[in-house]
C-alpha cells in the first residue's frame, strides 16, 4: 500500500516559492495501478519522484506498506522500488543480462540466482533467453528494449513500482501490445504501481485509480469509470474531452450492460404468436435459436406488426454477434457497422446470452456504470 | 558472446584493418626507396644509436604519458562532477588556452624551473600531454545521457557506483580517443627534449640538421614517425578490445 500525506514540493526562495506539488494526499491499495495524469508541468512526475526520493519533499510524508519512507536510507529505499523511465535507460555498456541483474547485484544476490532470474523474466515476456541474454541494448528493437526496461525494474521483485511514461516512446501499435502484455503480467504479479502518463486513453486502460493533477494540485482521484462519469469540475471535464462518454465504453463489458430478458421463438411459431410476446415484453424483437442455442435469425417488432404467416418466413438472418467478454466499444462498433439496433450477445459456447440495444447502453452509462 | 561477436564484428573490423594497411604500404614504399637510393646503408650506420635512443625515447614517453593519464583522468572526472559545474567551463577554457602554448615553449619554461635533464623533459611532455586527456574525459562524461544517470540513481546506485558502473564505462570510448591523441602528440614532441638535454631520438634529428647530415637526421626522424604510428596502433587495439561492444562504435 502506498499513502501520500500532504506531500508538498517548493522550489526557490522560502518567502516566494514556486509550488510544484501542493498538499497531495492519496491512498493506493496493494496490487493496484494508480495513473498520475495531467498536462506537462502539473507536478505528476515530481510527485512520483518524491516517492523514491529522487526529489526531496519540502513537506508531507510518503508511507509504503505503513512505513514512513523518510526513515529509510534513500539508497536502500530505491533498491526496494522498481523504477522505469520513459527513455528506458538501459545501460548500453552492459548486456541485457547485466542490465536485468543491476538491482540484484546491488543487493548482493548470489550470482547464479540473479542470472536464473534474468532468464526466467525474459521467458515471461516471450524473449528467448539464449538469444537475448548476451546481447547489448543497441541490438534490440525499441519495443524489446522497453520490455527489458520493465523486466529490469521487476528483477529484485519489489512490491512497489514507479513508472514514468514507460510506454511513451513506443509507436502506437507496439504500445497497445506492450500495454496488454503488461496488464496480463500485472494480473499475476500484483505490484502496487504508480504510473505517470499524459495520455488519457492509456490511463483509462491501465488504471485502477486515476489521479488528475493541475498546477501541483490533485484535482480528482477516482476509478476511471467514476472519473469519466462524474468529473469533479470543469477543468477535468475539459481535460477528459467531449467524447468522454465514448471513452467509458471501453471500461464496460458487454456482459455487464446487456439485457438478459430477451425473447426466443421457434421458426414454426406463427407471427401473431411472436407479435403478442414482443408486445407483452420490453423487447423490440424475438430471436430464433438453432439446436445449440446460437442466435440464427431475428424477427423485429416492425416486421412482426406488418406480416402474417410463420416466423420462419419473415425472420432475417443475424448479421453479427458480440461475445459477452468484449467491451461496449466493440459492441457499439458492430451495431453501427451492421446497422443493428439489437445485437445478440453470445457466451463462450456461442449461445445467446443477452441482447444489446442502444437503450441498454444509454441506461448503463446513465447510471454511472459499475459503481 | 564469441558467437554473437563473430556475427556483428567482421564487416566493421575489416574497415579498421585497412588504416594500418595503408600505412604499411607507404612505409614499405619509403623503405624500398631508401634501399634503392643507397640511403638505407647510410642510415643503418647509426643502428646502435637508434636502438639506444628509441628505448630512451620510449621511456620518456612512457613516464610523461603514464603520469599524464594518471593525473588527467581524475581531473576530468572531478571537473565533470555537479559540484564543480560552476567552475568547470572556466577551468576548461584555461586548459584550452594552455594547449595553444607550443611544446617548445613549455619545455623552455620547464627548463627555467627545473634545469636540464630527464625530469624537466618529462614534466614538459607531461604538461603537453595532459590537455587532450582532461578535455576528452570531461567531454566524455558530460556526454553520458542524463537519463542513464537518472535510471542508475533511481535503481539505488550510490554516486560512486554511478560513476564506476555507468558514467566511466559509457565515456570510455571518448576518453580513449583523448589518450590516443595525447600520446601521439607526446611521441611526436619528444624529439624536442633533446634541446634541454634529455636525449631521445631528437639527438639524431637535431645533430643531423646542425651538421647538414641528411642520413643522420633520417635515422632519428623515421623511427620517430614509426613509433608514433605504432603507439597509436597499439592503443587503438586496446581501445577496440577494452571498450565493451555495446558502446564501441567500431565493433
């Protein structure tokens, strides 16, 4: 757990200081990622660097797992905190193995243990140890270097990590991949992470909590969905942008937002029967399932009102579906692409599990999502 | 490591090998000319003198160069420390102006202070050799990217560890460049110390000039040139193998 208590940094003369960080307090539970977000010069990086005392605070305290860090020797403190910077900062004079082993070596680990650890870590991100251990940083691509930069911070298995725009220097495509990879890794290693970023999309994707800074002040500290749903003031609203509702879509899974009270009918049923069932429900269509329970065709309310005969004569084939593990962004995209006001949602076995409509999305976002 | 080095090195190492090769061809040409013109025989008359003076010459260079490295590298390191940043540029300016003083003038000054003989000679050569090494050490350390130092401190290195494990290794190539330049200057200037009574190959050169004895002068000049090339070649090899592959633009 990381706790910042009235953390403050002043520069310049005491009577007329430049206030870089102003009374910042926040709590981050163990195993969560907190993204410090804000425009450049807002104090987010200064705040982060006060945690490992690269910058000495003017006032306030930092607690890591309940321990006041000002009572710890800064050198020891830094060895116990993983540190990743935007420029990666791999030492070009050292091999990948030596780079990963920097902190274990500083801590005086047994050589074999640290070398085994380097091997194990490389395997974790899918870089073959035989190929990479003895290479030098300049012989790696940018993405590979950034992966090694993260591994180096993880080498001594620190409970806390500081990451200063760690994926900022990577091209957008690779960045997505590395972010995913990192999140996957984080789900297993459960580090407590302070992550500095100026990219809202990255923050929404990575964060359990987002802390928004403006000119040294912590403006809002909340879970991403909360933040997007309920920005605390107009600065944050502007910062999040007018499309913040769309950004939220990514945070909600299809399973959470879909309606489960859909109607199913058989192909041999009469249209009148289907019409009566549609009218008596809140639904706007009835689905026909195949033997496995997968949605095969759909009879919309308009068609049911206008036609007669059997359902099989009038139902239209289902053009597309969305898995319930997907996010709302994906669902909306499919709905727009195929002009489907009603989108069937399917589970892992391909069975119809729910229905997504514009109304269910608006309803979900309107209620502040998960909270 | 050897397997990988084998993959990466050949193309570039070939480029390095060409420089000494050209020198060798020119030298061979010169030797051949000397031989056919009969000059060689006249020069070889002095072979006993040459072998004695070459050793003396090298001793002077070794003392001056060795002491210069021992002093200049630490001075460059100190000047590059944050605590000295305020003065370091001013000090470097003084050094730069100092390096414009001709070696002959330094030797003259050295003689007025210390008299004649080996000690003032080594001192004078040392002073002339110092400057490029200080300058390159300082510049090399200043050129280490700040983010490397930040990463090192952020991971918990002490200032001393940052210097030894990150800054010096990454500045090593530039520092070595300074040492090569300095020693080439040192070997080339060393004949002048004959003028303050310290011997060396200058003895043959200056006496040859005074007596208008071309073969005698050549007997001093040719070994001096060869020594300069040889010293630079040896240092180049040391630089090539000592500077890690990750930061060695030649490998």
